[in-house]
């Protein structure tokens, strides 16, 4: 268990979710409570005693994100309600509590996967593993970041008349936006076409690590695939893109394998994208500003489409149902090999390699950051 504590402490730091290991307390229950802290406070024992959990994460996010969360709690003192698709599905809402009280924390974690404690940080839990607590923490970080900027640009543009945002806070928004510009990332992925299973698995592994390192995905969301002959190699549902070995399925296109049950829930969309574009690889990430800009504007109806510059934005639910993105996303990618699903994330395909697809994924994120900045500056 101590090995798991150290693993997720390292991931929090490496992914830039926290800036200092002193701002993180991880607790894992095995035969006893293991932690990266020198001792376990009584309130921690009390929380474990009140809930059926085996892990707890208490951490203050890195300074910019923490400032964003503090801004959000100015307007929503008891609960933050994200609007992006993944958060609506997996988080629903984020309770805000006033102090470090075991009963209040237990009540919040009994209802939701995590909560925010004013002046302290984010608290999340897991019923099976520390990974669950890490995923929820990462997801809350993503949800609050996206909500802050998307709410602001929609409020100041007159699109969201119900927003509580004070336009007088424009200087604070500009400050935090300037500090949030996506980093430049050196693309070292191979430009060669993967031609056999070994090179495909290695290329997917390297692409997954690059997407995580470049902050183009949050927690365990996103997926990767490669079409080779009569099969599609695709990351499994719930897999972490920086830990893909052993979590990639080879799915025969003739439906002769049951591994579709473990493959990404967006397998159907991948299959149709390949059929329409003739491409070989697909990357799907959740770049923050791409999601933010996809949410700029009035509600988007199913089969409606708008653009961020020349990148189409479409709607669609995960899966192959009546309103599944399998019906809207592939046609949108036919000409340019890229599209953003409203409130969800960006898909990029390419006929050759992950190198080109990754460049496009990163380029769209930088373009969306500039578009968001232009909107904020317009109202400054």
C-alpha cells in the first residue's frame, strides 16, 4: 500500500496537479493506514470510520488552479456545478464545505466522489483503490478549470444571462488566463507508420504518455487507436493513457472477438471514423481550452454544428445510441481529420502516424487558448 501511496503522490506532482508534496496527504487502508505524512490525524480515522472506503486524498492544487477554485467559491459557496460532459456524467456536482470537519467531509463523500474544503483543498476518496481517489481529484481539477473560463466567456458575451460572474473581476480572469497558457511540447513521436503488432503497441504506449505529459487529457479519460489490416488496436475503457501496456485490445472488425466488452466505450466512433476517412490512427484527448471553446455559445442541438476557426464542434453522447457521437463525429472529421465534441474533447486522426495526429491535437489546443484569450480581452 505504501508503494501505491508513493506512486500517486508522484503522479500528482508529475502531472502538475499539485506544486509541492507538502500540500498532499494520501491515506491507504490495508491492514493499517498507510500515508506519506508522518502521522495520521484523528479526523482521518473518523472519516474512515464513517465511510466504506479504503483510500483518501487531501491536497491543495497548484496555485493557479487553487486561485480558480477560490474564485468559483465566491459565487457558489455550497456547491459547484460543472457543465462539461464528463463531469456531468462522473462528478455531477462538487460539494463545498466550510471547515475541516470529519462529519461534514463524510457526509459530502458519502454523496459524491470528492469535495472542496475552503482554505484547505480538495478531498477525494476511493472504495477499492488509491487510483479512484486520484482520478476523482484530477477530474475535479479539470471540471473547475473548464467551468471558470467557460462560464466567464459565456457570461460576458451575453450568452448566459444566469451567470453569477462579476464583470468587475476581469483583471483576475486575465491574470489567471495568462498563467494558464498551454506549454510548448516537443513532439518526439515516430513519424513512421506502425506496421506490426509490436510497433503498434509501442507507438500507442508512447503516444499515450505524450498526451498525459502534455496535459492534453485529465485523469483516465481519452483514448487511442490504430487500424491495422482487419483489426483495430484500441485502449481499454478506464485505462490510464500513461500506463497502456496490458490495456490495449486488438478488436477484429468482423466482430469475432468479445474484447469489444473491455475496449473503449467510443470504439464504434473509431470504427466509423476509419471507414469514412481511411486514416490509420486516432487520438482523443480532453484539452482544457478546446473543451472550453466548444462550450462557447448557445446550447448546441444534436446534428447541429459550429466551428472554432476551421475546427468543427459537434454534439453526441458516448456510445452508439440514438444520440451517440458515432452519428455526428465521423462525418465532421471526413475532410480535416479533426473535430471537437461539445463539452467533451478533441479527436484527431491521421493516415500515417501518431506524430502528425499529436501535432494537430496540440495545435488545436493552442488555437483554442488564443480564441479564449481574445474573447476575454474583448471585454477587458
